[in-house]
C-alpha cells in the first residue's frame, strides 16, 4: 500500500512539473474571504455583529527577470484586484468595494509551490458612510460610549477611502493550468482623517480560492545579472502637504504639511535603512470654543503658530522595487508643545519627558509612524505619498515632491 501511494505521488508531481524555461504571462484568480473585524475603538466595537465575508477577483502578471529589480526579487508577480467585503453589519457599516494593485514577493518558489509576501494598496468605496446630517440632527456625540452609536457608522465618514493590504499567500499546483491559493491578510480601511469621523476599520482575513493559468511561454529574454550597488549612501529632501477635517460637526478644512530630511544606507539591492529629521505643520490646533467637549483632546486657548508645529527624528526601513520605494518610519517628537495641553481634562495631565506612558484615546503621545511610498520620476526627482499615524490613529495623508542626492 505504501509503495503504491509513493508511486502515485511521484506520478502526480511528475504530471504537474513545468519546464523551468517556461513562465505564465498572466493568471486569473478568484478567492472567497472570511475574517475578523478588530474592535480597536468603541465606535467599532458596538458595530461589529459578525465576521467579515466577501470575495476577490484578481489578474496577475508575471515578471521574467528582464529588469534588474525583477531578478533581485526572484521574478515576482504583480496584480490588480477587485474586492467586495462586508463587515457583518451591512445596515450600518455597509460594504466596501476596493480596487488595488499589489505585488507578490516570493519567499519560496518551487515548480509546484510558492509562498509569497503580498503588499498592496488602493481605493475603497464605502456603500454606507456616516449620514452626517442625520447624526447632527440627532445631536449624537462622536464617542459611542455605552453602545449609544449602534445605529451610526462613526467608523467610516466618507464614500472614498484607502485600502492597505499586507500579508502572506501561497499557491499549490493542482495541474498545469489550475492552482489552489490561500492567503492570510491584514486589511486597513481609512481616509487618513481627510474627512471625519475616521475611526477606520482593521480586519484579519483568510482567503481561499483557485488560480487559472491559461498559457505558458518560453523565456525569450536574458535574465538580468545582479550588478554591484552603485551608491551605498544617499539622501532625500521632501516637501509634502494636504488638508484634513478636525471634527465631523466642524465644517472647516485645515492645511497640513511636512518637511523631511533623510539619510539612507542601502544594505542590498532590495532594501535600505535611514535616519532623518521631520518638521510637521497641523492647522487644526486653534482655539475654537464651539467644539464639543466630548471631542476635545487638546486644551488650547489661543491661535498661535507654535502650537501647530512639531519636530521629530525618525528611523526608516524601506523596500526598493525598481523606481518604486515603500516602507515605514518610526519617529520620536523632540519638540511637541501639544503634549503639555493633553489630555483635555486637567486632572489627568502630568509632567512629560521625551518618552512617557499615555492613553491613545486621550492624547497623541510621543511616537509617530509614517507609511511611505515614493516613485522616482527621474534619478533625482521624487513623487511622495505618506500616511502619518499615532499608533492606530491616522493624523493625515499628504502628497509631495522631493529631491534625491
């Protein structure tokens, strides 16, 4: 019996083996999705009534190693996905329809099996964002204490949002034209505080489905050879800006901006680390007595420029994918006048150093992070997009231009 089983396995694997000189130029993938909405905020906790379920349809395109970055990443696939996801409470939270590009970076790549890191991001459209007029007429506070906001979507306040997708996926060949696929993914939906309210949604999802491989082609191009790194040390100066809401009852828009000076050391063709200096401007810090006390986090009694400025240092960790760069930066505020005015309740304030314990629901704290994406338009000119956060809370999104040297 054991011998027959081994013969069967050997015959099966021999049947699905593909010539190493062949590749699949494109693939079509369909997957079912099931997951768990993380109740990271009281407004989310009261709205989650069940699992997230949905489906995703994607087209993936193979790289053949003809460009250096493709060879460095072991010929990854790049794809574009259409996703429909429900959060277990469609009457209030609605559904999210997303379109986003992504890349599969191979960890293990054999003839019949691959394990990849999947990274992507794009646009997401909420079918039922907060009805602000009704919420305002109902005098509903932004904080859903004691479950009072079960009938309002205070998690998502805008039709158009962003989606961030990250995790791992695998592919196992069933035959030459069909593969079994499975993913473990983290999805984040938010508008980056461009429109309030913006609690956002975080979801852990599992995917299972099939991938269709319609045709194989012979490799006709030479695989690019790994060349020495031309420049180990480099630097960038980037100016960025945008706008944001302060509070959903506040109809005002406020400007934001930043200046980033960063120095990098390239560890290999695919990766670099850096250290930098950040200057931030956030226009929301004005004295406005009309704001609800349930919203206020900062006790400001004057409209001064000094309260809108923060300065910090950061460390950066970034991936280099051709002309595209993506990564994360962790920062520490060196100058932050706002921290001495938070929390809003005077009785909770205390003397603060550079690093201190804090409640993210009541104050921003000393740590900031930035999810960064950059594209080299020319060897020296950069286009930039950032999402700045305090722990899980988005402060703003910004677009900018920079110079690399």
